[in-house]
C-alpha cells in the first residue's frame, strides 16, 4: 500500500506539474500566435528572426534549454539589463526556467501550426469581411479565429499533451513536480513500482481529460460543417 | 413574382443627370507581377444602369470589378464611385465600400454562422444596430430572396442556389447603391442558376445599379441595359444590349458570341 504522506506529496507535485504545463502552454500559444501573424507576409527582418528562433528552439532538446535557462538565465538577464543601465540581479527559480523553456520551445512548433491554419482559411472569407465593412479586429476574432481553431485544434491538443509530459523531464533542474516526488517516495520506501504507477495514472488521467475537453471544443468549432462524405475520408481508400 | 422593393439606399438611384455616375473608371491599369490584367480601361456606369461584363476567362472582367471595391489595388488611373474617389486611404476605401454590395462566385458565407447571423453580422458590427433591429432587417431581405425558412440553418445545410441567395441578401442588408456580381452563378448546378437569376432580375427591376460579370447570355439579353465585351485586359466593344447581340461590330465579339450562343 502506498503511504498517505507520499501520496499527498505526489498530489502537491501534480499541482505543480499542472501549473507549469498550463503556464508554459499559454506562453507557447502567445509566442506561436505572434510569430504566426508576423510571418504571414514575407518580410526579410522578421523572417531572419523567426528562422533563428525556430532553428534554436526546435533544434535543442527542451531539457537542455531548461538547463541553460536555469543555470545561465540569471546571468543573461542581468547582462541584458545592464546594457539598459539597470543593475539588478533576478534569481531564476526552477519553476520560471521550466515555464520559459517549455513555452519557448513549443511556441516554435505552435507558430508553424497556427500559420498553416490561418493560410488554410479560404481567402474569400477575408474578402467577405472587407466588403461587409467589418472592423479588422472583429473580423479576426469572430470570423477568422473560429475557422483557424477548427483547423488547428487537433494539432494544438497533441502539443498540449507533449508539453504536459515534457514537464516530467524538468524535475532534473530541481523542480518539485510529480516526478520528483514519485522518485523521492520510491527511494525512501524501496517500492518504486507503486509510486511511478501513481504518477503514470496522473498523466493518463490528464490525457483522458484533455481528449474529453478537446472533443467538446472540436464539436463547437465544427458547428456548421458537414463531413466531407457520408463515409468520411475512408471512401478514398 | 416577388419584386424586391429596395429600401432607400444611401444615395438616390434615379438617372438624374446632376448626379455623378455611379461608377467611373479612367485609364485604369492593373498588373499581377508582369501580367498586365487591365490596360487603360475607361468604364462608366450610370445610376440605375444594369451592365453585364462578358468575355473569355482571363480577360480582366473580375479584376475590373474587384478594383472598384478595392479588393484589388489598381496600379494607375482613377476609380470614382458616386463621385467619391477611391484612394489608398482607409477612410476613402471604407466610404466607397459603403456604397457597394458584392456577390462572389464562391458565396463566401461565414460557415460557422447561421444564415441569419451571416446577415446580421455586418449590420451589428459595421452599422452598430442592436441585434433585434439587425434581425428585423435581415429577415426582410431573406424573405425577399426566398430563404427566410432557412434562417436558423448553417450555410452547409443549404443548396448552392440557396447559399448564393443568402449571399445576395447579406449584401443587400447594408443597402448599397451599387451591386457588383462576380460570376454569381458559375459555381451552381443548372437548377440553382435559375433561382439566383430570378432574384437578380427582381433586383434589377427595383432600379438599383448593377454590374454583373456573367456567362449567362440569356440573363444579359433579358435584363442588361448595356453589355461590355472584354478581352486581354481591354474593353473591346460595348453597346446597348440589343445592338450588342444583333450587330456586333468587332470580329472578336462576333467570334465570342458565335461560341457562347
């Protein structure tokens, strides 16, 4: 039987895991959306910035990015601030490093996903909002965004699950999340199976919840759409 | 027939000589990269006039009407709508677009909104009507194009002809003084074509100004006041409808009519 004290700790760790994953995903969404919008048109400077960003953050493993942020982040930030004439040191906690690393890595992946979804909204939709004199912000939020969501949602759901699972790696920079507590409990009780199983159950539960929620959102974004054919794409086989 | 009584538009549509022409294009040029889509086009449409543009594909018909509402930016020349010049300034573009209704070949209805929401959308967001007000106007126009019974459905649940009629109602809701049609029946099955053309004929009878790009020569004959033949970015010939079909002067139009009639 697992000891209640350790189970409680694993519960606390699970909460930290959720916090890191949610914040990292929101950061990734923000970065992804900004890069997607900025790179819609071909602009040299923006494109160079994007290519550099993408090759770094998709090329370096997310764990390494987290290590770099954790050990060098504080130095990098204070040297950037000292250029602006400010002399402050900011301590980077494992939590901050984890959110920044996962957010920036998956932001690079989400940018591609979101850009291609925007590009797949028929140009006629943009034209219709123009001739109907719809103000641009309303056109983006009420016409384009729902259609982008419909196209991007399956990929975005997968990306969320990957971010969630990647938080397990981040225990290596000393973040007290679910993996760290599971490891601690296994070490103390010499019963690794039970505590790692508990942690696995947590991730499985979160994934199941994710699919449940994403199906609801997908139903909402698919309102008004008919399946391609009665049999679906399978008819092409 | 259910005639479409057009609610008083922004400007009067009577053929008053004191009024500026509804549309006036001067020396219009448009390039797509190296391709010269419109070559020094001069084109005028009087108030309440129904003009049909025809010609082979790639002749610049669509480019021409898309330059009128700034979906394409012209490279040189001038565009005036009801006397207002279309410049690159956002305010001018909005003022000119306010005068124009546009119907596309591919309908371009918003797929995630119901038919009613498609029609009320611009009324609420561009004209700042309340939802009940907007729905009142939308239902009125949906009734005129015979799709009021489909108001709560999504566009994908409608036939092509019904969708195009919704698109016409959606454009009319803003009470434009000029309607532009860009091949409104080219994406439709033969049965639906008739229902859309009937609505367009009803609309023409209300005295609204219309510019239609279409391959429907029967419609042109019945409804148009004037027909314009374009080829390779130029207006080759234009004449009152009867003369256009009976006595085409240019050999290119004669050849074109022989092929399509």
